[in-house]
C-alpha cells in the first residue's frame, strides 16, 4: 500500500507539542455549555489516574498501535483500564477506516461489561478519538478518556491524507454536548513524540 502524501512534511513534527491557536480561540465558545452543565451532570466514581499511570497506559496503547501497523493497519491503538487505574481489561488496534480502535473497543466493552462497571473505567487512546469514537465511548458509558496526541496534532502531521481525512473536532466538545461529565486528559506531552514516531513512519 502506498502511503505517500505530497502535503506531508516532516517539519510538522515540531508542531506536535504546540497548542492549536484554532482550538484556543474557539474554546470559550465551545466549552461554555460544559462549564454551565458541570454541576448538574453525573461524574465517574473513584480516583482519577495519576500522570505516571497515564503515561504508562498510553505506552501500552502505543504498543497496540505498533501491532496494528505491523499488520498493515493504521497505527492507532486503545486500551481499556479498570477502575483501579492499573488493570488493562481490553486492547484494540485500528481495523479499518470505519472500525477505529476506540469505537471498536467501546462496542466490545459494552457487550462484556455493565454500564455501571464501564462508568468507572478509563479509555486510553494514542490519538484523540474522532467524533464517531467519542460518541461511541459516550454511549458505551466509559467515564474517562486519556489520549496522547490531539486531533489537531494528528491533522498537522498527516495533512488531508486520502486514507485519513482527519476531523478537527475536540472530543471535549463532543462530550460537552451530552448529559454525562466524562473526564478527559490530553494531549499528554510526555508521550506525543513516541506516538508520533509511528505516524511519521506510516504516513511518509
């Protein structure tokens, strides 16, 4: 499969740790409803993962992404971690352009665990879930999300690639329109470069 993209530029790697000016300028408008609704929406139970736990689980997700890439799939990976913030209960790599790692994992998890169990769990994703994947997480009732690379960072890296026409819609915005206070962390700067390395190799 030929993954060459004339718009691809390795110098975009330098942009990966930056904050999107577009996202920064829109955030007051996009997230105002989230702030207004925060006190009235249910939040997931238990303790939030620590920064060390987040980095460790994102590295696990990136190993899953590597396995997916080795099989010829796009280099995206996701893991589902139990409420103890330590136990990985499910792993999923990207399948194809429709069956993304996160949405496929959320669908599988919804058949294996109850909504109450999932509400205390955390979905870790190498890249920020797209609108489809964030929506699937919402309906599956997974209460927390940690992602490594943002959608904007992925878009800056891949450009308008025919196999990955990235949607630049923040997952926080998607969740802000719902009736549950799903907790979100990301991008995680400490792992962005490691995650981006797979994409630099794949989309070149």
